[in-house]
C-alpha cells in the first residue's frame, strides 16, 4: 500500500483510483464500493469506465486512515485497492 496522502482536518479533497492499467481490453467498471473508516466522511463518490473517485472530509489530527476501493467489472472481475490518508496541519 504505497500511497499515503496528507490532508488537513478541514480539507474536503478528492482521491482517485485509476484502474486502466489493470482492466483487460474491453472490460469496464460497472460498480464501485468505497470502504471509508470512522473518522473520515465520504462526501460523494463517482466513477468512469476506468477510474473511481471519492471525496473525503474530516479526520482527527495525527490519525492515519486506510480507505479501500472495491470494484466489479462488466466482465465479472472483482478487485480492491487501498490507500492511506494521514491527517496533519498543512
């Protein structure tokens, strides 16, 4: 899980997972579920055929949260990717 993003507690920011390198030719994203831990707030989410975006707010100063994106594709593939959000003053 190499991606660690830093956000301030007051920030509302978007985070995108790009699945285009993983998807086989002709397959696309059909459904996305975000797992957002308590302490962060999922403000909204959207997806395209190859990417998924979540808008997050909140967080406790000094905390590190793991956010997970789970997709299902038209071809029936299911996979997850996670990243961490560290809350710090910026």
